C-alpha cells in the first residue's frame, strides 16, 4: 500500500456521505496537531474521497496544505460505496473494556496526556463506566449507566437498537400473547388506523401491543421491588406478566370480558405474584379496586378513537373526543386516588389526529389530567419505535399532506408528592437478570 501526498484543495468530499461529523472536527484536529497526520485517507486519482472526510476537515481546520492519500482506482463504484459504509460500521462494532481503558488513561495522565488529546471527556467516560482515577467499588456512580439502570436513563429511549429487539423477543418467547382477546369481531380499527397510523406491532399482530422492554424499565425505575402496580387500562397481558416476573404485584381493570379471559389463560407463565385482571368499567376503578393502595400507576390508555376496541357504549374509545376526555380525566383522578403518597405514575401515550388531520394535543391533555388529579409532571421520554412499513407509506403521505411519519411515543411520568421521597421508596435500581431469575433467554 503506497501513499501519495495530495493537496487538500484537490480532494472532493462525497456528497452522499451518511456520517455526520462536524461536531468532531476540533477533537480530531487536536489529535492531528499532537501526533501528526498518521492515518492516510482513501481516494480516487480524480480526488474523490472514499474514506477520511473527518480527517480532511480537521486538516483544513489546522491550515494544512496536503495530506497522505492511498489511491483506490482498482475498485468499482459499487465497491467504493460499500467500502465507505463498511469502514465506518466496523469501527462501531467494537466495545470498550472499561477497566482496561481506565488503566490506559491513568498511564497516559502520568505522562501528561489529557483526555482531550485522545478525544474523550468526563461525560463520555462515565457513560462507558471508565474509572476516573477512583476506586470503582467505592464509587458505584462510575459504573456504566446501562449496567446500573438497564439502559442509560436519558429522555430518548431507542427501541430500534438491536439489544432492545433481542430483549423484546426474549420476553415474548416466554409465551406472552398480549394480542389475544382482540378478535376481529371485538376490535374495529378507526379510519386513522386504516390509513397507516398503527404501530409496527399492530401490523404484525393485528393491533397494537405494549412493549415488554419498556414495561421492564418502568417497573425497575419507578416501582418498589415488591410494590403494587395499578393499571386502569389493562388491555392485553404483557404489563401483568412482566410485573410478575419482576416480583411486583399487579391489578388491572379491563372492560372486555374476553380480554380478561385471554389474559388469565396466560397466568401459568408467571413466576411471581399472580396478576389480577378485573373486568369492569375503569370509571368505577375506585370502587372495583377499593382495597388497593398502589405504589405505581402504569398504563397505556386508548388513543381516543385511533383504535376502537369494541362496540360497547361504555368503551371510551367509541366516544367523541370531548366525551372521551371527560371520561379519561375521571379515570385518571380515580386511579390516582388509589396511589400512595410519594409515588410515581406513568402513562405511555401518543398524539392523534382529528378528522381534518390536525393533532388533538392528546399528550398535553394527559399532562393536564394528571395535574388536575394533584400530581406533578416529572419526566418525559421519547420512545423511538421500530419503523415497520413506515418508510413505504411515508413518502406518499408526506407528498399528499406534508404529514410526518410518526415513529415515537411519549412516556410521561408524574409524581404524587415529593419526587425524592418517591425515589427513596423505589430503592436502588436493580436491573433484571433474566437468566438467573426466570429462565428468560
């Protein structure tokens, strides 16, 4: 492999480069300034860049005139495109060993080499769990965030990541069939749903089902280890079964008898407290569950009329939006009356459109309903959901109406009382270790 020095002005960036790197220019420039330009870029003899766009930007930032280049004229255009992606992807596949990284950085610090010299900052090291010169056993806060909490407790949760999808498949492999009980006779999709607003899960199972990984995180983060979960919109079995696997007690209220029967048929999956599904109208939850003092209110309500679950006039998904909201507020207030002081509540919601195509602000209406019930709006996270067939549908939809393809949900967390006391009641977060506790793969 031979290198040739080529003037920077003759190197042409690839317009279709999918990597965003402007934020990293100064860090790479700092490394080049200290160590020199040690890694050649790849290009064709006409100056077309194949690999090294960031290094070229950093070199220009430093005022360099030329850089070493390896010419790759023997590659086809298809191979060049594949190589660009492959080089960047390969770099992402490796992981850091936090203990070895800590040792290396300590050695470099003794030689006067700073974190910035090697492209790190303290926040990045904390995320990796690298020890910043402290004893790891005495400083648990330096452990990797995902080891401490199951996933980094940030305001964006990405259900598209491979580990999340693997975890979801493992939960479902227990035999969870949350879609059971929603037959074609019982479930009527709204026109909005037919037009493609349903989630990717809906396309697979015939209707939307709740993500068990999100359920696992919510219980681990916001519910005491032996706490009681109250679910006013129980729907399918997943939230009850996951609660059982994690040692939480669960009581849900569900309007449709066939859904309750389908859920109870899956109780044999449970390895902990047996979930309780009550058949009834959630507007009467304070009476149905009058003996319950819950540690966590957790649910995913009907998204107004996006999906109509039955023709029962008591089903609030059949109501006009104004009537739906009145019933919705009533249910939230009643459920929260059964929530202990200094405890959390969490609803997973998503906005819905009216007949004119405008958003109703269902997320905001949910926040106001909880505030009216006496709770404070405490956290919001965005759950990035799998795209499913959205890439196929979004183009036509956007061209016709400029509506963006919706691929997220809002995870809203509220607190009744004092947030710090609620956190103390939850105790230390102990990520679920399924291999040891339930046989979950």
